[in-house]
C-alpha cells in the first residue's frame, strides 16, 4: 500500500459519500444519510493515514517535508480540511443534508488533483524559500479557513434553493423539503463565516510573518497576497453588514457565495492566471 | 443617546455604510493591481496597452497603484472611518459594561426570554444566602440590593468582551502605524533620514566587504555604519539538480574587527529563511552572481607550503614558492555555475598533467616531486537583501491583537444573571432567575438551565 493508492480510495469514498448525500437530499431516506456520513468518515480516516504515509514516504526518499508543498498536495489537503470541517458541523449541528452541498467540493478537489493534466503528483524536494517551519502553520491556517468558506458557500447555495422553493409556495414534500429551515441555514452560514474569517486572518498573518523571515517584507502586494486581502475585505463587509445593518437571509447567502468565489480565485485563479511568489500551481 | 445634533461631517465618518462602501471599494480596486503588472518600466505599459491607455494609467498611478495617491487616500479614509466609528460606539459599549444592573425593574425580568422560577422552603434571608453562594460556586459573584418587595441579586461575566471588536479595530490601526514607521518613503521624504528605515540590496563577492547598500527604487547609497564581509558563498543541490541551499558565510566588522554576535560567534551562516539581524538591520540571502574567476588553494604536501588566491581561467599561473605552475583550461557548466574544471598542472619535472576535477572538492595530484593538494572553487558574489524596518514589531503586535480581538469578539460573550427573591409565605421564598447573553444565546440557555437545575436539587 502506498499513499497514492490510499488517496485513490479516498477519492472513491468522497464520490460515493457525495452521491449518498445527494440521494438523501432527493429521497429523504434517513438510512442513505447514515451511509453518506459513514463513507465521509471512512474517507477522511483513510486520507489521514495517506497524508501521514506520504509524509513518511518523503523521508524515505531523503527529502523529508510535510505534504503541503505543491498544487497536488494542497488540493488533497483542501479536501481533507473541507471534509473534516463538514463532519464537525454535521456532528455539532445535526444537519446531515448539508453534506449534499459540501462533500462534492471535497470530491472535486481530490478528483482534480488526481486526474487533471499538469498536476505533478510526485513528492518533490523543497526549494530553499519553502524550507521554513512557517510553511506548516501558514498552510494549515489558510486551508482550515478555505474549508470553512467552502462549506459557507455550499450553505449559501442551499439557502437560495430553499428560498426559491418557498417563494413558489411549493409544499414541504418537494425537493427542498428535506433541507433545514431557512433560519437554521442562515445561522449556520453566519457561524461558518465567523469561523473561517478567524482562520483566514491567522493564515494571512502567518504568511506575513513568514514573508518577513524569507524576504524581509511582510507585505508586498503580490497577487496572492492581494487576493487574500480582497477575500478578507469581502468577509469583513459581510460580517459588518450582518452585525450593524442586520443583513440576513438572501443577502448573506449571496455574500457567502461571492466570498467563496473570491476564495476560489485566491487559491486557484491566482496560480493559473496571474504570476507571483505563490506560483506552485505551475508545477 | 445625546440629544444635541450631530455634526454632519462627523456623522458621515461615523456611518457603517461608509465602512461597507470602503471595504467594497478597497476590495474592488485592489483587483486592478493583480491584473496589471506592477512596477514595470514605462515602456512596458506602452507596448502592452498602447500609448494613450498607458498615459492614462500613468496619470492614475496604476503601474504602482498600491502606493498611488488615490489608493493611499482610500486607506486613509478607511482609517478615519474606523477611528470615528469606534469613538462613536465605545461610549455605548462603556455604558453597557458599567450599567447598574441592580436597577433593572423586576417587571423586565419577568419578560426576559431566559428565566425560571424556583421555590425555596426557607425564609428570605436564608434563601438569599443559599442562592448567592450557589451562584458564587459557579463563578457568578453577585451584588445585592433590597428592592420593593424583596431582594435583587445580580452577577455578570465577560462584560469586557464588548470591547473585543474595538481591539480588532485598534489592531488594524496599529498594523498601519507599523507600516508607516517602517516605510522607506516616509523615512526619506518626511523624516529626511533614509537610514531610519530602508530596503535595499548589495552584491558582495567572496572575501570582499561592504559598508553600504543600494536602496530599492531610488538607488540611493545608504551607509550601514558597520561592515559586512562575505567569507564564502555556496549552493548545494538535490540529487535531481534542484537547488537545495543557498548559503553565505558572513562576518560583521566594526572598525575592521570581527564582532561577536548574539550566539557567541563571529561568523554567521545566512540562508533563505535564516536571516541575520545586527543593529536593527536584517540581511537576507536573496540572490547570487557567479564570476568567471576561481579561488584556488594549492598545497605542497611535501614542504607544507600553501597559497590561496583568486585567479582567472585560461591563464598560466606560476607559484614558485609552492613549486608548481598550473592553469584552468576548460570548464563544464550548468547555466553560469561551473561544476567541473579541467586543470593543466606541472611541477616542472616530467610532462604536465591534464585532468578534470569537481569544483569545491579537494584533489590530490601525484607528481614526480611529491603530492600536491588542489582545490578550486568558482568565485561568487552573494546577493543580500538588506532591510531596516523599525515598524515591524508594531505590525506583529497589531497582528497578535487582531487574533485576540477576533477571538473575544466572536467567541466570548457578555452574560448576565439576575435573581429576584421575595417571601411569599412565611418561610417560603420564590426565586425568579433571569439571564441574558449578547452572543451564543443557545449555549447560554443550556448553561442557565443547568445552573437553575442544580439550585432546585
């Protein structure tokens, strides 16, 4: 068994889990939900082992670094964070059907990492700039934030779907009937954004400290940095709109989606469309 | 609320609408600089966007937009908004924190969402003691006041958390203050002291020293006030040819004498991610420059005579004191980096030898007159980025404050508990408990229920 086989199993588990969550959403059969949860838990456990194994493998070939250093590893880690965050949310708030809107993100990240062209899956040695203990702190804080924002975006979508169905006066028996009440989704979106904002702030700060150690500048308006602060601005305004202007419901749901688009661009778009210090996406 | 009319300018800057507007505008305009490459020469923009668009961009400062007047203006406006907004709201928070909660009318307690009535079979005085000590055992230190018809007890936790959001606001100002203190532009134009804060670079060939750096952008020469010497520079590679380490061995000199640094040594190994700070000036391994010259060390193993010198390639070198002549007659390079050199060598006895050796490794040459040990190393200059940023600690303190403030603002709440006791019959006291929390109401409700539950038992 090597780590890439285990990552393959993880991808399959996330695919099946997503399918069962979607089935739960459509058919509203509780058993389907239990299977979906079990698959997600199994997937995340296998993935945890795989991450540890990949870390170990890197030492065996004499490179030795945490598996957080290129696009492949970051996508895998994103899927891990998103699933862990989602499972925590499911456990804490007992809103199982939310998985239909979150687990697909984890599956797509894993599938894209494994099958997309131009994504190098090899364990490669670290260039001097990445040889720092800040690497782990920076990547972990950022990705916990990304995972939370992915969940918030999924919840936002869910809110809008439910709202539309409600507006058309469709009965509870229809498709969106299995979704939690609007009030509950709204509260979850808010809580998720707060959690993600905390970690995004920590991610930006650890990045700044690291940049100052490596380059002597804590902020250089590099595209990745700039997009992270744009994302921060979007969520900061969302929180202010909610706290001081009493925004909720549809408007916050839209902001959760817009915020996730900004996250997606920070994480992905910058690497492929713009140039800068964080060009790990090119490899 | 104050009754006097607010100054409209003040009201404008105190509005959250302005804050939301500024956050959106800052987010939106920041995108420009990620799409249009920054700080390129003027010609670049003409080629890329055409003459008229380029001229328009230059006028708006787009090529350096994060330092343009309008972007800095937006940031300044944002700060002003932040300050006025906070000043406007801190007194309200202060009033909430210092409010006399024992003055709360009992009727209001009866209408609170979280409340519960408990009957204690004790006279008032005894019941009061029991409730107060029960609350105290759960960390609620009560105050008391005799009110109409009974006694009111009150306790609160986390009142100060109402200031969490202002810790966050202040942290942003502290960070920006740090950025201003550490700004080379401010040091140059306002303080008229470029030495106060600067960013620059310097190339130092091995065995040479420098007591100055060249500032970025202005290309001014800035004197350090001390000297740094590059003892050597080397690159280590992974097996696959990727660079593993860029390493400079440096020494700090004051009045020509090596300075003992904090770690008790006079030399320091500079690597990427391992900078060196001396007198507030930090040196970072940033780049390197290979030269066509070589540092050669030759030792006559028989006589023990040794000599080290920098020599060019393709030239015959005669060192009679070592008893040998040699030259570098060919090179094998990877980019500008020389991996192997071909040596021509003679001790003036028998035919000269010709052979390849790896750079940076010692080679033993067997000759009729005895053995020689030869080491060649390509000459490099190390490229150091040099920064003096007296504001960086403000930035770090600000960052710490921000995380702390966010934690307080989002995850800690101001919780209050009241207990109104009155004796209904002789020896029986009715306790009305009520509570409120400004955040996480659900969590508080559970805590409140268990607090009341354990009192009943």
